C-alpha cells in the first residue's frame, strides 16, 4: 500500500496522557499509606476491591454481553477456598491467590453448561448456581453452617502489618487485573468479545470462536471476582456464607457499571469510585442509604442510560483508556484534516466507488 | 439437473431440512466449481435462505452431506467453515451494532481470515474501500442505514477472505445506480477468482453476474442451468406466476 493509505489509530494524545496519569496515580497509591490513617487505608482497600468487582462485571456484561446476577458465587468461593487452604496450613496471604486460581478452575466446568444458556436464562441460571453453591458451602463442617468461621491464621500478624500487606496486595491485584483486562479487550480477542456481544450468529459466520472466547472471558471474570472475595475475607477476617454469597454483591457490581458507563473501560472504574464515595458519605444513614442507591440507579437508567462515562464519551469524544480503533484517512483536497464521518462525504465516496 | 462436476469446490447431496413438521428443504443436490457464479431465484418461502444457512453451517441439515474443498464439512460449525473459506452474508443484516464499521470488518479479517494485526488492518481497509464504505469507517454500525448495513455485510464477509461467497439478497431495495455499483463490485470479486452463490429477487441485476441459474420452489430445485434457459422453463414460469388450480 502507498504512503497515502488510511491508517489505524488506537490512542489519542489524551489517552497517552491518561496512561501516564494512571501510572502516576498507582505509584501515588502505593506510597500513600505513609500519609493515610489506619481507617483510610482500610477504606482504600475497599475501593480497590470495588474497582475489581466493577471491572470484571463490566468485562463480562458490557463487553461480552454475558449479564449475570450470580457473580457472588465466585466472590463467596474466593473467600471459602482461602479459608480452606489456610486451614490446611498454607500461608494465609498465599491462600488468597491460590484460592482465586481454584475459583477460576471451578468456573471452567460451570461454563460448560452455563454458556449454553442465553440472556435472561444465563443471568438467572447464574443466580441459581450461586444459591446452590452457598448451600453446599454450608454443609462443610469447618464453616459450621451460617455461623461461619474466621481466617484465624491472619492473627499471627500484628494489625498494622496486616493492614498494609492487604492494602498493597489489593492495589497490586487491582492493577494487574485491570492491565490484563485492558490488554485482552484491546487485542483482537477483545474485538471478538464485542462482536459476540452484538451478534453471536454473525460473529460465528465470520470465523469467531464463540464458545471458546466466551469461556475465556467467563473464567477470567470468575478469577478476578475470586481475588476480590479472598481480599474481602482478608480485610474482614470473618467468613459467614450468607454475607459472601449474598446477591447484593452482584447488585453493587451492576450499580457501579450502569452508573459509570457500561461497555467502557473507564466507566467501570468511575462507577466504583462513585459507589465508594456514596457509601463513604451516606453509608451510615441505614435504610435511606439503600433508598438513595436505588434512586440513583433509577435516575441514571432513565436519564443517562449510557452511564456517566458513556455520556461524556459521546458528547465530547473523550477516549482515555479506549480499546477501539479509529480509521484516519490521508489528508487530501476533499479531506484537509484527515478526519472523516461527515454524511456528505459518504455520499461522495459512494458515487466514486 | 447438472451432473456433479468432478472439480466441485462445494457439493451438497440429499439435503433435507425440517423445522418440526415443516419441510423446508426436500432432497437438494447441488454442486459448483470454484470459479462459478451461481444465481438462485425462487418465490418467497422456496427455501433459498435456508439452503444458504445449511451450506454455511448456521444450522445442520436434517439429512444429507455437504463437502467443501474435498472434505466433509457437514458436522463443522459456521466458524470452521468460514475459516476454510466458505463465508456468507445475511439477508437481514446482522452488524455488530456497538462497534464501528471498521471494527466489524476487522473482526472478520482477524478471526475469519486469521491474519496478523497489520495484515488484518490492510485487509479490512481494502474491503471497506471496495464496498465504498471508507467514509463511514468510524461510524457505529447501529447508526448506519439499511443500505450501508448491507454494504457492511458484504465488506465483512470479504474481509474473511472467502474462496466461496454466499450472498443473500444484498441487492434488495437498491436504486438502479446503486445496483450498477453492486454489480461492479461483484465483478471485481469474480476477477479475484472468488466463487459466488447469490440469492436475489432482482433478476436483471443477478443475470449481469450469474453464469448459471438455479430456481427453487417449495424446497426443491426445479431448474438449474444456463440463465436464459432457466428463465424460459415452463416450471419456473408457473412457480412465479402460479400454475392455476390443480
């Protein structure tokens, strides 16, 4: 092809600045326990876990079209396997991550039959899986039914070591998981994932391996949510099945993603931040907090169905952590800037074709 | 019925397709060479689109076998058939609505044709250009009109680098000028040695490209051969105009 061919643009100047900005924020977060109170460190750990949850649900539903209301199953299993592994003598911090790997492994056979279901059947089917798993975990003698148990072996570490270690583990997990997700969604597999979301039959007809691609995404999301569940266990120490296998976790994920902007990488992060702030400011108000959350979700779904970031992206063309592709035509007499998409030019180019 | 050519790239034998009690394809035998351009006509409900779906692997036949490039592909899903070079378009366009036109085509180049990133970019841009869609490359497919969606179907199928392309009514609703462009595009594909099966109601457009014409009615092939001869066949005329009460 000649030098005057169209080119493909992946990022903008803004997205390169955003990349540097993200790095700076992560470095700042890594050193910030020096300046934060113990309570603030705990709150930030919670935020990191929320970001993981939102990013994973967004990848699954917003990019892959796999809307699940049963993701709490992986959250609960992440905590449960960590308890089991620690009880078997494994270092509790190591247990957290081995547990998530097991969650990923368990999600694979689950995907074999769940991915045959479509749309609403899949969504509700996942909830059934979560409820069943909850009951099975209750049968474990170690857990003592709904009484639950604790990650006792964490108590050998003093409180501040524990707090800092969990903070850094959560920060590192969030960073790594976001990086893996971004890499996956930005690559050609990411394009296949979005194609499957938009039309599964058409995706198959142009050579996309539909089931294998969905499985990859499903297992990755299970692993990520497993990490989040294990980290949550580490912060709260106690494990009561009904807390971890509660559908509220998925409700939070959906809230964060819908408010932030479903199907945009930035949206999930923004949504987690918003949810975190709402919880921080109003979480103490009891039932009014829940009413407020519901009202916020309602307002967003009615007025800003694309969420905060989706709306900003559409209105101002903002693309910071974009996974998409832009075609840039070479500048020419009819096209001085190299920008395209005016309907008039479309007609012209058709007549020439 | 034509004798099955030895050098057939695609052949289907004894194809039946039933949906419950409804028989949509009734013992279809069909074969074509790699360099052929075959038109398929027939009244609504004749089973044309179903035949295309069975050939492309969208769903399996109730009975019969399909061979492509010398291998039995009856059990292969659409994904694998596409990767072998047997690619279809959809009568009702099925764009990836949330993705740009370029991204739609890129998916096919990257996964269907199995190209590396840079090769896939080039292939996708080439397909968009051939179909006159470079100007809307960055538009989300859900914002495109029907005409552009049909063009996108063609561009996306092309980017998967087919050896045999199955087209399902991509000319419906076109003005004469637009139809002329489409014929030029298809002729370009013929120059690139891509085999064509094309279902189309606008016969005069179809006949500018097709060297062989098949007429279907009620799940059967009722005529197959040189286009003018098929159009003059009394059975074909009766299928279209009605044969009177029987």
